[in-house]
């Protein structure tokens, strides 16, 4: 008999059926992870039922805090036996409602599994547990001369970043999580523990068997719980330098980006901010950049290689009517520059105090980027919406940060309709409905349009094989 009930039923239903279920299951959970490792508190459940998205809070029925993969496995076996949904929770920084317990169930909060394991300096790799965040890992690595460069902006958990196939500002040089995960330890719905590349394997390449690692990267907790990830590391660059350059048009900024990449410049970051976003960043961070389409750039390498990279890039931007570079050479100035970029969310919110923000992202081939940005800006103006644009222009990926009054139903509807038009505009240009945020709750229909019915059927077949009871983060992705 399945005991899972929806979250609203938990708060309303106090009958003997659910009480009997609690009496059977909660003691079993506590026997695994202790009295302090289980919570039924309404406040705790609500905290674990929401992320940074605009999706409504869907609290789980119970929150558990396992301390090891063995405890995760034991808890999963209990849930599997009683047909209880399992929802993984890292740091709650997701943007598509991926942590909501839409069918109730048990939230596995993995923050207590926070060890950095097996740093191999000579091999440039490390294994971490799911409670380790990006910033915590780089702090741990500070004295090794190594770092992990994938940077989505938020201080997300690294296993959560693997689960959503996150990327960010450095992806143009270092790739996304999909290129940087070497192996995963995963607990399946029935408690089985697997290693996607084989136990302890951490080679830079393999042609052995199916690529199970990339099957779970981006699966958003719907196929299993990631309890360890082995990651590529990189040497800390000898030198870094950043610059800001403004352009007369979106086309000129994107043309510069394409030409820089075509010239073989190994640029580390190349970020686009539209005029509305630059204006917001100026106000929020007390800056004075020209209010125009703008590129934020960063170069990594030796002192000598940086000179060459910068010279080539300056020539290209000048040929596209770009301004002179505004340089940030020392660490403090570079930090302020990139803080302004990472604070774009808060800068956008500050445009309309008291409102909420929703960030949606799409990705298209680089050649189509000017067209989709221009059309998107026209759409925003036509529909009287506030949506500053920032993007990882070197990848063709950009975000609209939609600022809206959640109490204005007309505006909420216009934002929803806009985000669907934006995604379909990307699909029509051979792009994707999400470059890095994931599908979660909000883009399931768009995923079907993007992939087509046969590919969706294959995904559903994989899901049914690994999770026949549909317990792993149900209601997400598919």
C-alpha cells in the first residue's frame, strides 16, 4: 500500500490512515539518521518546498538529513517499500521549481554530506559529496594551485549543478557541468548504489559502454540521487584581466563575439548585457558605464599570452565600432566588475521595488543570437514588460530577468505568455528552450516540442526502467 499524500492533504488530513503511515515510516527514518535527522515541522517543510523560481511552494511531507550514501540508500529502500516520492534538495538555488514536492513525499536534504574527498593534484580531479558548494570547493583548493571554474553565479551545490547540467560565465572556455563530470555515485529509487563510470574510475576519456554519467547529468533528480561527483579541475591561471566594452548595437556586440572566437582567442568569459540591464547595474552598484549594449570580457593565461589575446580582441571590437576597453587588471577591480554581472538579478529587482523576479533562459546558435535578442526586446516593449537581458554570449545563451508584480494577474499572465513565446522563438531558430536552468516544472511541454514524441518516449522508457514506481522527483522534466 502506498502511503504518499500531497502536501496540501498533509496539512488538512489528520485521519487515522496518515497517522498510521507516519507511525510506521517516521520511526524507520529515525532509526537510519537519528532523531535530529527527521523533521515534520511546517516551517522546515516549507523551506524545502521552494527554490529561487516563481513556482509556488510545494512542501514535502517529511524532511530527512542523511549523513552518508549508506543512509541515503537505506532511506530510499524505505520510501520504495512504502511508495513514497523522493525529492533531492541541495541548496535550493534552482530556477525552475525542481525541488517542489508536487505529489508530497520525502525531501532528502543532502547538506550534511559535505566532505571534499580524494583530491588528486597530479591528475586534476576531485570527488565531492552533495553538500559541497562551488565556493567551498574552491576555498578548499586554494593552496593546491587548482580550481573548479564552472560558475553559475549562485553558490550552488556541485552535485545539484550536475543534476541540472549547470554552466555559467566560464563555460565558453571551460565547458558546462556535462563536460566536467567524470563519474557519479548515484542511489536509485530502490536504494541500489551505482557508479556511472565504474567504482573509482576517473579517466579523462573512455569509450567503454554507454555514457551513464551523462544520462544522470541534467536528469534533475528524476532518475536517482547523486551522492558523489568526480570533477575535472584546472590550474589557476598565471594571470587574469577583465574589460568592459560598449557597442552601438546588439549586432555589433555579437559580431565581435563571433569574430573573437573565430580568431582562436581562448577567452574565459564574454558576457552580454543589454542597455536596460546595464542601466540597472549602474544604479544598483553605483557604476557609470554607458547605457548601451555591453560586453564584459575576461582573459586567462600567462602574461605574454594575455597581451596577444587582448591585442587581437581590441582590434576586433574596434572594427565593430566598440568603445575603448575599460580595464580591470587587479583582483579587487575585477571582483567589482564581475560582482556587478553576478548581481544582475538584484539589480533588475531594484528597478521595481516590492516586485518579484523570474529568470528564464534560452540558447540558440550564435548566428541567430542578434535576431532573437532584437525580437525579444521588441516583444518586451510591445507587451509593457520589464525584462533586462544578460547572456553568456559566447555560447548563444541568454537570460531575461522578468520583474513583475505577483499580485497583478494581468501582468503575471503576460509574463507567462512572453516566456513561452521566447522559448518557441528559440526553438524556431534551431535552439533550445533552456540552456542551463533545466526543465523542472515550467518547461515540460516545451521539452516535448523540442525533442519530439519519439525522443520523449525513449526518455520515458529510461525513466520507467530505472524508476518503475515513478518515485524520483515525480512531476519534473517529463
